[in-house]
C-alpha cells in the first residue's frame, strides 16, 4: 500500500513540474536491507525551493501516530530525528506526505517538515484536520494532482 502511494506521489510531483514548466525531477529511493534510507522520495531541481525530501505514510484512520506509524533504528533513534538530520545535512526542504485510507474516499496531503517537528515536540499524533490545513493532493482519475507546493494561508 505504501509503495503504491510513494509511486503516486512521484508521478504527481513530476506532473506538477511538467504542468508548471519547471525543471525538476522526483524519484523514489530503492530500499535495500543493509542500507539506511532516510526518506522515500527525493526531488532534485536547480530551483532551491524544489530541492526536497519527502517521507510518505499511508495510514488507515484519521490520525498519524508518532509511535505506530514511525520506527526507531537499531540505535533507538526515532525516524523523525533521522529525517531531520538528513534535511539539515543536505539542505533539502522536507515534507511528510500522508494518505488517509478507510473513509468515504482517500485523502492525501503534504505537510511541511517544520510543522511535523512542532507536532512531534508536543503531541503523540497528528489528526487529519491538521493535515487539511496543509497542501492537498487532490485525487483525480489520473492519480493525485498538486496545485502548489506552498500551503494555502490559514483562515
């Protein structure tokens, strides 16, 4: 399920680049048993605002839990901390892409990494309503569609 969502996000972002005539390319990192994989998707672009790293989660229900939806490595370091280190080291902008399954229709969103960190520091999970304030990935017959990589202003 998660691999399908990762693939859909890659296609969505590459479609965004084509539609907006922007140079950039998104690709999935191949998982290998003995290699560390910090994030699921890398986005490369000469435009620094599109130099991204994206972690994908596909969850059933209406909340993303920091304990059950993320893992700790062999040194007991939480996945959020590993990704944060990767972002700092590489200078990439981070996003968490989450697909909520099991409702009347699946919903998917991109949350900027700074927001993820704020929730991680203060809560055990992030409810779907917080993701709805972020960047929507609209479901279409052709897969997910992305209008912008900038969150819409809050009401």
